[in-house]
C-alpha cells in the first residue's frame, strides 16, 4: 500500500482539480511501490493513470515517445561508494543530507515538503565530480544514467530540445540519478551574443524540464566552466558544491587509503608519494594507483611493493611534470 500522506496529497489534488499535482502524487506513489518491489501494483497504477474508462489517454504518466529517450542516455552500474571519496567536510555533509532526504522522503511528504534532488558540481576536470554522482546513485541504490551528448545533440532546428525532453520523460518514470557531465554544453548563458537561437531554445526547454521533474529523480550536473552557465540554470540547483583540485593533505589521505589496502607491508609513506608526484588530480592519482597494482600483479608479488612504487614514481615524475616537476613539488611542500 502507498503511504497515507501520499494518498492524502492525491485526494487534495483531485478535489482541487490540480492535474499536475495529481500526476506528481501518483508518480511518487508508483516510485514508492517500485522501491518496495511491488511491480504488479506499480504497473496497475501506471495503466490506470494512462487511461480513463474509455481507454482514452487523459493525463498520461508517460508519453508515447518517452521510451525513445533511453537511447540518449547510458546506464552505468554504480560501484563507487561515498566512504571512498576524499571530500571537504562541507561537501560531505551536504551530500549526506541529500541522501538522507531521499531515503526519508515519506517523512518530508507528510509535512508537505520535498527532498532536495538537484545538485550542481563545479571544479576542474579529474577531481571527482563524476565519481561523486556515481556514489550518490550507489548510496540510494538506484540506476545511474549519464546523458550521451553525442546522441542527443542534433544538427536540425529543435532536434536537441526535442531529444532532451524525451530524456526527461524517460527518467521521470523511475527513481534514478541523471548525470549531465560537461553541463555547460547545453546550459550556456542565453545572453551570449556568439550563441545561436538554437542553444537558447535548448536552455529554455532544459529549465522547464528540470522544474517539472518529480523529487525522486535526482539530477546532478557537472561543469569545469561555471562562468558559462546561464544565470537561470544556477537557480534551478538547490545544492551547488565545489570540488577543487586536491592539495598535499588530500592526496596524502588518498594514498594512505591505497597503501593500507595492500596485504604486504611497505615502509613507503603516503606523504612521500604525494610529494614526489606533485600537483595532480584525483583522476591522475587513481591512475598511478592502478599502475602500481598492475605491476604488482604482473610480477606475481615477487618484487617488494616499495620497489614497485619507487619505479612507478620515477616514471610518473617524468610523465606528469616533464619540465616543472621541481616547482610543482615545491608548491605542494609549501602548502
């Protein structure tokens, strides 16, 4: 059975004749039933919403073209966990609150409130924006959908806006995390004189679709160029978090977790690795870790881990900072 507060919301919306509120309440009930694995009830509610007694669609929950939106997104199985992320205290608390609100959405609905479900991540590339979005999906145990710009952006007038609408129609049918990487590709400032009228139509459509999403659909957008985003786009996101490049302290914490994961002891310290590598992103730090693991496996663990790490550090110093490695190291040690 659906929760009582949702049923009350549905009755109030029906009495008031608020069709949008009716649809939103029913969608929330269906999502709740799906979360409980009550698929038969969810299917019956969906079919009831789609048709009246004469079989005529009055307030369709899903449009006929919504299933076509699936081709413009890629579904990725969430594997990263929030506890593995190195985050600032502010960022960790904000994300934890969003997850808690989503998990306890029924309590908020009972008080006529909705959980937050729109998050904007800002920061340089390779510093955890995609990983954080994935970890949120993993924490909520929902599908993780990534928008495919290569398939969605079209060359014909109105094509991109139409496809974007299909994407939103699809994701509103089930609890999920919808992730827009490089969000500035479709959320650009409409006042830019160098942009065409087409991008303005796309941004306008985007704003309308975001506003109409139910609260169980979590939208996360990431950008390296926040200055390019339309001002109205900024206002749509209830949480706006910065993920900066890691400093010496963050990298030391990251590498310390890596060292403790090995079943063999090494005298190599995490602070030593971070100092040797210099100013790198989390993505580069992860690649270094994978390189060490590969060499450790390929040598059948016959070479001491300390020696393997040292060999990879020498290689990485030349690859990452071929000219200014000393300056990069110095900047980290000074920090």
